[in-house]
C-alpha cells in the first residue's frame, strides 16, 4: 500500500486552493461539499468559481501570493497549470508540515484526491496512487452502477437507531447476526422504493422482537486444488460469514485470507478425532464455524464422516463440495 487512506473532517476548516481553472473547480466543489472554508488564490477564475465567489461560498485572496497563507489552512491544493509554481507550493507546504495536493504531480503530492462513489454517509473512495487516474474513474463508474442508491438511507437508518441497536443487542456477535438479517431482509427494498416510514417501522419492530438466539453451525468446505479462483461461490459465502475458521495445514494462506477479517482463525489439529471434537465444541457455543480442507475432503476420503458427527451433536451442518480433477 503506497498511500494511507483516510477520511478528513474539513467541516468549517480552511483549505487553500491555488489556481482557478477546471481542475481547481472540481476540487473546490468537493471541498465545499464537505463544508470546508475555501480560500482561493488564482490569476483567473473559471466563471462558476466567479459565481460562487459572488455568492460568498468562498474567499479570494488578494495581491501577490503569500506563503504565510498556508499557516492558516489545514490543507493545500495546488491546481495551477504552472508546474514550477505548483512545485514551489509543494515545497512551501512541506516546510510548514501541511498536506498538499499537487494536481499535476502525484510524486510531489502529500495527499491525493480519490475518485468517489457518494452514498453519504457511506462513501467509497478509489485510488490508483497517481498511477492511472482514469482507471480510478473507470472503477468508480462500475461501482456507481452496482452500489444501490438505498445504501445512504440505510446507513442513516442505522445511525439513527445506533443507541437502540446497541441497547437491544449488547453482544457483538448477536448484533452482527442481526445486521446481516436486516441487510438480507426487506428493509433495503423498502428504502429503494423510498418507503422510509415503513423501513423505519420494520427496523423498530425487529429491535422490539426477542433477539434471535445464537445458534451455532458448521460448514465443511472443500477448497479444491488451492487456487482461490477455483473456490465455489458457496465456499466464499461461508467464508464471508464465519466466526471461527479452522483450516487444514494444506490450505494456502492466500485462500484463508478471503475469510471475514475479524474471524478467529486456527489450524486443525493433526489428530482427526480431537480436531472434530474441537469444531463441534466451538459451534455448540453458538458461533458459525467453517472448516477448510483441500480438494473435496468432506465428501470423499477420511473426513467424509465429519458431517454425520456434527449433525449427531444437534448442529446444522452444510457440506460444500470442492472442485477436484477427475
Ligand atoms: C495524482 C492526482 C492528483 C490529484 O489528487 O488531483 C491526479 C493527477 C492527474 N490527473 C490527470 C488527468 C486526469 N484526471 C482525471 C480525473 C480525476 N483525477 C483524479 C485524481 C488525481 N489526478 C490524483 C490521482 C488519483 C489516483 O490516481 O487515484 C480524480 C480521481 C479525483 C479528482 O480529481 O476529483 C478524478 C476522477 C474523478 C472521477 O471520478 O470522474 C481525468 C479524467 C477526467 O477529467 O474526466 C484526467 C484526464 C483529463 C484530461 O487529460 O483532460 C493528469 C494528467 C494530466 C495530463 O496528462 O495532462 C494528472 C497528472 C499526472 O498524472 O501526472
Ligand atoms: N488532477 C487532475 O485530476 C488533473 C490535473 N490536470 C493538470 O492540472 C493542471 C490545471 O489544469 P486546468 O485546471 O485544466 O488548467 P486551466 O488552464 O483551466 O487553469 C489554470 C489556472 O491556474 C491559474 N494560474 C496559473 N498560474 C498561476 C499562478 N502563478 N498563480 C495563481 N494562479 C495561477 C490560472 O489563472 C487558471 O485559473 C494542469 O497542469 C493539468 O495538466 C489536468 C487534468 C486532470
């Protein structure tokens, strides 16, 4: 990772923008959208910027450029078409330990502006670290098409009920299960249809109902030959929902890395009986357990008896077939 991603709270904070052309306009628009106080210095202003100036949406700094202006600002954007001047601004900002975006020079920039998909308060930012801004734009366009417009209202809904949710479901594992049920349920569809009151009511009703008892489960997953691209969708879905992941030592790390990030991960004991007992014991504690083994291990060969053993303990058990060569 070349650049560290972060989201800055610029509401009410000063940002210095130097330059008044098309690119400056795009940056100013985004900055104003985030509530920043834009201080602009430019020889000439784009008509839209002139308009915003006339409406008091930004301040234009007068006279010759004064580097001390940087001291009064949290960030600097150098957006002129004069590469030498932009580089000079980068140096002045660096001397003052201010982060600066130099629009014609990724290497001189101490921050860069990503392409964004805005479903506020949910925001997706895409960066190519300056390698190919147009690629970032393309990915953004693809995400625009797939990320539903209801995501913003959905995040708002969760925010409004945040305290009530925590109160009704004090246990984190329980809360996560509840969130998943909401996300897979009818509330997103209601929001898509802009039936906000009904979505609100459905959420409140769900919270008032008894919290679902945590039921453990086991998914026995064959991962095929070990290439992550040869995992089945079924396997991937199980890995995205896992609480506790056990893996056979032959399962490669890049494949294990596809599991939900905060799942607890451990290697299976070499002793088959002990390994199975541990898996059953974990699931009986009410968590979702996933066991990964190479090939189609839980349908053919030594471990084909695992599913019956898990079910005999009263636990739901799913066996996910792995791809094997004939
Ligand atoms: C380093 C960075 C500095 C910075 O933070 O600004 C930078 C640098 C440069 N951009 C250039 C060109 C274009 N940039 C865009 C578009 C975007 N550029 C953005 C960011 C960044 N651009 C930063 C890196 C971000 C990353 O890599 O992830 C986006 C994501 C965000 C934003 O700016 O809001 C926004 C997408 C918005 C969206 O989602 O649509 C387009 C397409 C268009 O305008 O439609 C063109 C072609 C326009 C044309 O050529 O006309 C050039 C070459 C100039 C040249 O060759 O002359 C340079 C300089 C260089 O690469 O050396
Ligand atoms: N980061 C990005 O996304 C992109 C960056 N670029 C680069 O960004 C730069 C700016 O592009 P545009 O906005 O299209 O240019 P533009 O020509 O529309 O505007 C340039 C602006 O800089 C001002 N300016 C020039 N010298 C100045 C100085 N010494 N002091 C104060 N203001 C000064 C001009 O008055 C004008 O307002 C170019 O170098 C371009 O290659 C271009 C496309 C995208």
